[in-house]
C-alpha cells in the first residue's frame, strides 16, 4: 500500500465545486467562539458538498487568517450567510421547507444512529456554543434534537468533532 500524492487525489476545482449538486443540508453555527472550530466546519462542509453554512450571533465570518488555518480555503468554496439571531435563521429555514434539528442532549432527543431521514426533504442542523451548547430558545424553535450516543466518562464532544460526525452521518443518509 502506498500513500497517494496530493496530485493523485483528483480533487475538483473550486469552479467545479460551485457547479456540483449540493447535499440538501444546511449547517447552522450558533455563537461559535473559536475561529479554528468555524474553519474546521467549513472544511468538513466542503468535503461533503453541504449546501450552506449559516453563521449566527458571535460566530465570525470569513475572511479571517485564523479561520483559514483550518478551513484551508473552504471558506471560499462553501456558501455561507450571516444571520445575527439564530432563531431568525431557524425560522427562515423552516419557511424555506427545511426540517431543523438542534444537535443537543435534550429530553426526547433522537440518537443519531436511530435517526431516519427522507431523501426528498431538506435538513438543517444547529451546532451550539462550545460552552453553553444550543440555546434553549433555539431548541424551542427546532423540529427536534439529535444526540450523538456517547459511552465514556465525558458528556460532550468538541463542536467541530460533533459537526464532522453529524455531517458524515447525514451525508450517508441523504446521498443518492
């Protein structure tokens, strides 16, 4: 087995990415503080052709050198939109026909591995603040909550890790 060179990966160009059919999934970042976490979510969203990222509240917007360190240019390929109030973003997405889930440990949450999706529908997932998670007010406006099953002693994951797990799982459930 030989490690592939970057020239052998046959990646698409930014222009080809722009023309590529996107996964019917929007990622909403609710008051994310870390520029590295934001950049990481952009990079993961690029990898799985996510439709758009909504940057809400205190979440920084591109361009930013610290964000670029982890995004590696994905902040220029993935569509994004800034919405000051996350509840307004959720209501806008619902008006556009999206089913909106907060990713949070909550009463009645659905475990990610048990979540069923309808490939004919569009979805949005909300990732919360690194310390406080998704605000209760935002959860109240969501259709429901998704939770990642965890079996160790810790009760949370880094938001960029959470986004990677959720995006990968939803990608597998929604792809053609």
